[in-house]
């Protein structure tokens, strides 16, 4: 089965085969703050960062956010299941070699 991604570059959208996604992963990093911090409603002494990775076509892309550690299971479970190996993601600024 061949899957394609739809890339919207104007009217109408164009189809691009793009490289197959072969791996989706995520890591969680808890980074302690120098001192306790607060914003007037909450206080904390560490910041949690979630790093997402996707590998396709011999290249690896990354993305990150400040989120609860539970975001890791959303990435590796829900999103990885939504885009299984063989799915294709295309980005207009795709790797330029």
C-alpha cells in the first residue's frame, strides 16, 4: 500500500510521496531550576521538557516543548500509531543537501 502526504502550498494542494517515516520516539528531561520559581498561581523547582523525534529518508527531525511527562506516551503511542512505518510526512523546507 502506498501512502501519500498532502502538502498545502497554495491552491490546489499538491501530493508528494516524500520519505517514509521509519521511527517515532520521545524523551523526557526534568531540568531543575536554580531556585524555586513562581508566577503568582503556581510554584515549581523543575521544568519538564519533552523531545520528539521522527526519522524518515535517512534524516531525523526533532521538536520539543515544555509539557508533562505524559506527553511522551502520546507521542510514542497515539502519534506513532497514527503514522506507522510507511506513512509519509513532507515539509516544504525538507532537507536540502
